[in-house]
């Protein structure tokens, strides 16, 4: 399970090449070099804060700190990040360096992730899957409403709410700071965009609008094929379960849904969080 790393104040990924001299007589006196190795790393400054009521630190920060203090496989973390420049994923070793400071300073820490092996490109974890389809079309009362792919910020907010609900359902500790950031947003409007305003203008009922929003949430956190099944269920969970014959035969139909696509993991890594004192 992916966990969001909160409190990022500075974030600097980089790739450093190792170059070896490869000059020959054919270069006619000009120096030549060849890249023989690439090393990637990330340097980040994080606000290290605990929950104001429980005193518990965020699980992702605890994971990074513990990885920096151990050996072997547990010292390796699986990370992914994305920004305006690209999206990457890989395994890394962790260096955890508290900044220290005066009594009235915020508790911050410098975290260095040193790449262990290759860093690979990934699709945007906050974008809906579905074979590259970037719109969701929902028919309501004879009219088709087109919902465009939300922004990364809205996608992250949706994922935070869904993940927090799952953690709470399992009796876990919810990151109330991150949840508060997400809850402050008008997610139904942000998620459905112009379609939301169109549905209000057309007098769409509240149950229909809410069902459209729930289908869009499934689209963001899972994929379009799953969203279409939720839409077809009309909001009835029992209609999502496979029938007895499907269970006996092993589950899924062999007919490929043209709207389906490969599933991407939907739990991204770093995001901004408000600075607060411990």
C-alpha cells in the first residue's frame, strides 16, 4: 500500500552521470568522454510533526526514519513521485538528518533518497486509468454529461479521502491534517467540473448527482471499467457481485471490455502539507 508523505517543504530530484575519458587519436586532439553510469537521488526537506491530539507521527515519515536506521532489505524503500517535469518510481536507501535549531524553531528534517537500481517512468498515479481515456460520459434523464479528467490536486484530494475512509474502517489512525485539507474542498464540483453545473441547471435530482459523483470517484481511484460497473449497478452494491454461475466458472467474462485498460496504482507519494508547529 502506498502512503502519502506529508509536510514536503523542499523537493529536489536529480540524476548524476559518471563520465569516463574515452579520447582516441581519431578525435584529433579534442577530449571525449562516455557516460558509464547513472545515479539518481532525491533531497527533500520535511516538516516533522506529530498528531496534535494523539502525538502519533505520520506512518510514512516513520517508515523513512526506520529505514535509515536498519540494514538489508528493510533499509530499502519503494518510492514514486510526480511533478510538472515528470513521473518516476524506484527503490532507494534513506538518510534521515534532523535539522535541529532553537527551541522556537519548527522541527524539520532533511531526507536523502539514494537510488538503488534504475529509476523508471510511470503514468500519473492521480490520473484515471482506462486505456488513456480522459473523459467519462454519464447519461442522466436522456442527456449525456461529460466529466473531464480532474486536476492532479483534485485527484490527490479524492484519494486522500478514500484512503482515510479505508484506514478508519480498519480501525487505523487517520491523518487528520491531510484529511482536513481534502475536506475543505468542494470535491463534487471540483471532480465533475462543468458537468456539475450543467446537472444543477437541468434540475438533476440529488440522488442522481450523488451517484454521478461516486462513479467519478471510482474512476479516479480505480479505473474506467470499474466506474462503468458501478454506474450500471445504480448504486446497489449487490449488483456488483458476480453471480453464482460466474463464481463457479472462475469469475470474469472472457469478452474484453473496449473501455478497460491496465490498472495503475493510485497512491502517490509526495504532496504539500500546511506547516504547523509540533
